[in-house]
C-alpha cells in the first residue's frame, strides 16, 4: 500500500482516482511515498526518506524546495494548463476592470446606500466621473504565449481587439493553438511600445524578475493599462509607482497584492483569484492524481519541474527506474551490472534534464537486492526503484 500525505484540501474528484485498497491518504501520515498539495509552504518541512514524489495541484512550485528534492531524487510534479481557462477568464475580467472605472463606481455606490430617494439623482450626477473606454479596436500586447497566453490572445481577438504577442520560447503546441490573426512582435520593446493594454503570462525566473521596469515604462504609450495574472515580482513596484505618477500607466491590475501595491493609486488588487474556481481546482486535482499514480505504479514521469518527462510502454513484467547525475557512462555501467547478473534488457529509455538524468529499464526477470545495491554503488546514482508492473511496487531508497 502506498501512503499519500495531503497538505491541503484537494478536490475529491482527484483523490477518488486512488484506489483505497492500494493507497492510504491522510494529513498525519509520517512516512509517505507521495505528497499532494496546493499552496502549503514546504520549505521548512523535513523530507522523509520514503518520499518518491510531490504533486502540486497548480502550476507554481515556489512553495516547494525543488533543488533539495532533486538532490534526494524526489520528483516534483505540477499541473500546467489545468487552470488555464480560469486564468484566461479572470484576465478578460481584468481587461474590463482596467478600461472602465467599474471598481470606483461600485465603491461610490456603497457610499450612498443610506440616501433613500436621493440615490437615483446622486447616481446620475456622479456617474460621469467613472466614464472609461472600450477595448474594441485597442491593441493588446501578450507577453508569454503558453497555454494561458494563447487563450487570452484568442479571446481578445473575439472581443474585437488587435493582438500582438511576444514569446521567444513558444512551443510548437502553443503555436498550433494561436490564431493566425495574432501579430508577432519583434521583441518585448516593440510589444510594449505598440500596446494600449499589456498582459503578462510569463513565469517568474531570474530573467523575468523586474523585467517591466523604468526602461520598459519609458517605451510605453501614455495611458497604458497593465495586467499581471502571472506572478508578483515581474513588475518593478518602485518604477511602477513613478510610471503611474507620470501618467504613463493608467491602471495596473494584479492578482498578487503586496504592501506597496495596496498603497498605490490606480492599482486594482485582486487577492490571487486567478485559479480559484471549482472547475480549475478539480482539473488540477485530477491531473496531478493521474501523474502521481502513473509515476508510482509504472515509473513514468510527466509534467515534472525537476526531472525529464520519460515514458516507456511496458515490454516486460519487471521494470527498473534509475535516477542519476547527468555524467558520462552511467547507462553503460548500469547495463553491465544487469548483464553480469544474467538479466536481459527488453527495452530502455534514458532522458536528461540539466544536471540529472532518468532511466526506465524493462527487464526479463526480477532483480535481486544485491543487483539493486550494486547499481546504487555506482558513483552518481541518486535513486533506484524496482517495479513489478501491474503488481505491488518494491522500492529501494537511497
């Protein structure tokens, strides 16, 4: 039986995929093989030696010590795209909030709730101060054309906007989904210079931290509106404050409030609601459950942030999975040990990602503990697992 520690509330549709005859799920499990979570901060948590995989029901993994997990051979999964429609929809809402003074109008209405018969006249007398502009015919610049960015771009076209996009690393899959009506910006500078609205859909990494800064604000049209439903930290707050004061930024809509932003005028702070829909939570839970279940039962990795995607259709009853540092002659040494033990390799695949590699090896007979230990003794090996496909897993942890 595999033990799963649950660190957050997870949609029941996802948990239902784990057969209770084979899995135990709980919040107090002390030696789990798997952990499933949403936003729980794991950085101060001790990782048990039994742990094989962590499943994040969401895209971001800032709450997980990924480097530490990698060193210990713990695969970290996320669910890219599972909440894409939810984020697309709130981004469209953000467009409308940025173009019309809806929030200010609502706040004003709350101030006249006790005015009785005067309310209609007060509404008519004050509504002009909340006039905005329409988005039809305006230009939207989309920075980042992953699944969410593509969906936002296509939806904005349907709303009558002109759309330009920029993503130097756009995937083939994303490109297939992007409307041909979306124009390609030659670079980020070109995108920000042409746009009436700019929406950010890029991960927060060293290269994107503070990338929307004074230099970029200096290239923007006066009166631009910026939407950030991606990650806090992509926009430099100090430079944003000055851009708002100078009239460059008319409105900033963000899903990532902080102390600075909450004190700024012209900023609409949404309390991280991008993926907060019942449908998105269900989609994420189902997706991560499938990934964890497939990994622990067959060794297949899909949507890992720290190890390569690796899939091999079963060709034998027994399977070894081996994690190792990405250094020369690892496969040769593993194969040599199996050959000396008289174990035939039916099929195998080796994939690498950065400093680490992952192997799935289908073999004709079950390896002994001595064989597994011999593989462990190879310099650079991180973790070895022995699986009996469609049967109970036998695991050896370093």
